[in-house]
């Protein structure tokens, strides 16, 4: 701890992202990236940005990108906010819409960046336990709060809350904002975006990192009532006027416009997921129902950390969460290509033939 650090920094518990190993030839199934490259139209748009105009600042409002997103969802640009990855969008959401006297509610097992933002911005929160089936039960959120946020499908479980349940929450919770983080919705969920028209307390966030294969470009967005978007814009313009560079704006716009490629890639991932689930079940895994581009699975009685370590010896990396104890047996496995998933299944078949350590 440096004596030059501010009190705020001394008290931070930063988020730890999944590892990005420098080694080649790894089967990398740990950070939910897309196993296929982005649309060719994205690559062309990026190439077209290379030139003298890079001396100029980008559009601070990302108007073209916001217009493309608005059109894609049948909204107007005033209902769209864009950021440097949805992580940045979420940071602004916590400060601009969720920091109130009452605590923010989110699941006890969920995206572990949420409590980190609460720490950064000094926001009180109350973790709400998942039910016995590892699902989010809307009834558990019907209590006084300063806001509600959860991913749908949830991470790292992959479980989905039906849209009718989300609408029930929106009706019962009109005094604060409900944020639905749809980072994984394109892999089998039903988006809450159509509910934006009738619910001024709804904010929905999306990312181009997963279903649009652009984790390296850093583009995310939020849609909601124009008043909610204005709060986010006020935070952004008090922090960084140009969070999206010229490449992110051009490439992001091309990605949103290439709907056919997007649908095809999501379809491939969903098809591979079915095969992966069957392969995992065949070697003794219990797999939670997943609507995402990953599965959350365990072999009852086997330590997840031990399985992850044995996979790593075979150059396959998956994600394991040590805490809470309730999920210590689970592995979160990204849906890769068919070949990558087959390699994983072969390795697990071999590992599970040997007795486990407890
Ligand atoms: C990956 C992820 C994000 C962040 O996505 P970026 O746009 O890459 O910052 C947000 N929420 C959840 C639940 C995620 O899994």
C-alpha cells in the first residue's frame, strides 16, 4: 500500500478479469469471447478509418453508431447511450442511476463487476440469493431498493428470467431503475428492449463483445427512456468526452448493420452449445440450462478448481470461481468451435476416469 494513494484507492477491491494468456495453441474457453471472427464488413470499415482523419477527435456523441443501434431496435437515438465496452456503460449506470440512499439489489451469484462499481462509487448494495435451482426469483426483489440490476441470462449460471417476470418486476418497482444486462441475450434469451416503450424505469445494456465477436474493439450500449440516457450522458461528459475512438464507432456501426452475419454466428454457437451440453452430461456433468454462449456445469462431489487445473495441464482453460462455496464445484465453460468443444470433452473423459481429490 503506497502512502501516496488516496483513501479511495486504498479501499478498492478491483475486478479480476479472466486470464488472457500469452501462450499460443491454448483452447481458450474462459472469457466468453466469440470463437469466430467479426463480420468482414467490420474489417473493411476499420481499414477505411486508417488515414489522416486520425489527427481529428472522433464524434463525441457517436451519432452514426447510435443511429444504427436505434434503427436495429426500433428506437430513436435519444434512447441510446454508447460506451467503451458495456463495462464502462455499467460504471456510468451505477453512478448516474443506482447511487441512492437505499441499497442496490443484485443476485449473490452474478457478474462480479457489480460489487466493484459499488465499492468505487460508495454505493450500498444487498446481494439477493439465487434460489435452489440457481435461478433469479423476481419475488425476492420486491422490496425497498435504490435500484435493481441483473444479467439476463445471468452470468455465470446462464439461467434465464422469462420476460413476463421482468415486466412484473418493472410494474412493482416504479420508484427505482431496473437494469437488465443483456450481454448474452442473443444466444437464446428474449430481449427486454421492446419493454422500453412502456416502462420509463427500464434500462437495458448490450455489448458487442460476445455475440458480435468484437471484444477487442470495446463497444457497449444502453437503451432506455431518454431521461435515463441523459443521466448517463451527463456522467460521460463529466468523465471522458471521447470514450469511443474512430475505429470503435466505424466498426461498431458496421457490426450492428450486418444482421445476417450476426444471426449466423449466434446460430452456430447455439448449435455447438447443444452438442457440448450432451458431451458434458455423457461424462457425468450436471449442466444448468444455458441461454448464453457458455455453460455452468459440475460433477457432483468433484472440486471445480481441481478439474480446471487438470484441464490447464492439457492446455485447455475454463473459468472457476472459488467463491461462494455454493458454486465451488462448478466450471464456467465458454462455447468454442465444435473442434475446441470436442477437445474439451476428450480431456474431461480422460480426467474423470481417474479418481478425484476432495
Ligand atoms: C462480458 C460482460 C459484460 C461486459 O462486456 P464489455 O462490453 O466487454 O465490457 C457486461 N456484463 C456481463 C454480464 C458480461 O458477462
